[in-house]
């Protein structure tokens, strides 16, 4: 099944992968850009800190400076970056100039998307997103209002407001090809709601529900361990298939990230180096470039700051550090980069696909 989440998309950028492996200076294909580390939600499984843990996000409660943000987007496009995902960190729509950032990305010729909790997906930003974004993905994580309050650490209900915002965004797009999706992080408290969440997303204008387990954050002191019992891993897979069978159509998909469920019980990494950093990098709200999305806040993975110079110069210094050769992947936590790194090593380096035989 072709979805926006398949690591096989890397094969469409084989030239950059091969240039990177040859040690040539390579522009990232995509950049994750944090507009803010502030967030009105307090998800207990957040990778970047909670009110209880007072982690990275709380200790670096900043927003990206607007003047530098607008010049940076043009620099990224000029350097050869193809896309930007506005994400977090925190909640990107907290940034007061979020709409201006979206406009600047589009004007620079960048594809851009937004990952949001959805509560601020309002009239301030809907018009520009509906007219120019490639996608908007809402972190929903529930099929009921009370479960959403738990999974997002909320004192008051917001579930139906968020669904309404998705529907208003779909209406604003007026038939333009534009993907609206939602993500569902599975835990013991919500796995029975996968079908219900998928149906609600579909009925409110969404194109997909992406379903995956939460990964532990206790390794970085944020207190969230493995949140899905072994028995519920298999039960969740059954629920995903049930939702697919009854809801998938030409305009809507339930996308189960089965490899991530399988990874819950696997030990070690199926590759020897983390080589993906030069191809899909992260720029935090404080301007720092991170080799890895999961390792925001871990100083070893910081590779300079775009607040200190032009992107081209800072990026060249980052490449010169050769982080892929310094990282001990046996000490890394489970990570969404695992599938990309496996593809690079087994398909590009070891030719496990026998590429010349079609």
C-alpha cells in the first residue's frame, strides 16, 4: 500500500542518498522545523517533556524568532531542501506568526506540511493552509472525548472542537488536492477506539488515520514506559485490520504502522549506522540543528545553530562533524528513523533488492 509513511519514498531520492554515502555535501530532502516549544497540551507520552517531568520542552520554552524564520525558509529552498514540516518541539500554531511562516515557505517554493494538536487550527491559519499546504496532520490519539482528555493531559474537553476544526479546514480547501490526516498513538487506554477514531476522522474530512504505538520516553527522564501490553499489541493489530476492512476507500485509509508495533518486542537495531541525518534533519525552536528528531535536547546530537549564520555555512559545518560515524546506535532508543536507516544499509549499501533486476 502506498502511503505518506512508507520509507520506500527514499528510493525516489536515490541520487541524494548515493551522494551522501559517497561523502559529498548533500542538501536535506526535508527539514522538520519547530516554530515553538510551548504547547497548550500536556500529553503524558510526549517525547520532549511534560509538566511532571519538566523536560527539554519546559527547559527551553522558546519560539523561533520571526525575522530569522522568514529568511531561513528562503535559504533552505535556495540550498536545495524540498520540503519543510512545521512540527514540535511544542505546538507550532502557538507561534504568533505561524501563518506568515506558511506563506513564506510556499513563496520560497517549498512543499510544506503541518503537524498539530488541532485546537488552534482556526480562522487565523486555515485560509493559508487550505490554499498552499501539502498536508495537515492532527495528533488525535482517541476516539472519545474523555480518552482524548487523558491522552493529551487536558483539564477541559477539546475533542469535538478539534474535529470541527478539521472539517472547517476541509471546507476551506474547496476541492483543492490537499491531504488532511490524523495520528493515533496506541496505548492500553485507547486501543479499542481505533475504529471509532478512524470513522470520526473520515466523517470530518480526513483522508487517513495513521496508527502507531507510543515509544518509551523514560530513557530521557520523561517517565513514559512501554504503554501497550503484549496481549494488546495483537489486539490493536486486529482493530486496525477491522477498521481497514470497513472504512478504507478511494478517499480514506487506515494506515497501521505495523513495523513499529513489531519493534516493541525487538532488541537491537537492524543496521550499523544512523545515516539518515543529512537527508532529513531537524531545526529546533532555539535555532539548533539536531541530527535526530528523537534526540532534541541531547547536546551530543546538536550540530550548530542557524541563529549564528547562514544555513549553507552552518549545514556544511554540521556535515563536517560526520555524526553518522560517531553515534553508537546500540545505545539509541526505538526510533521512527529505524526503517529509513535499514533501507539505506540493506538496499543501497548491500544491494539487498538486486536493484538492476526488475
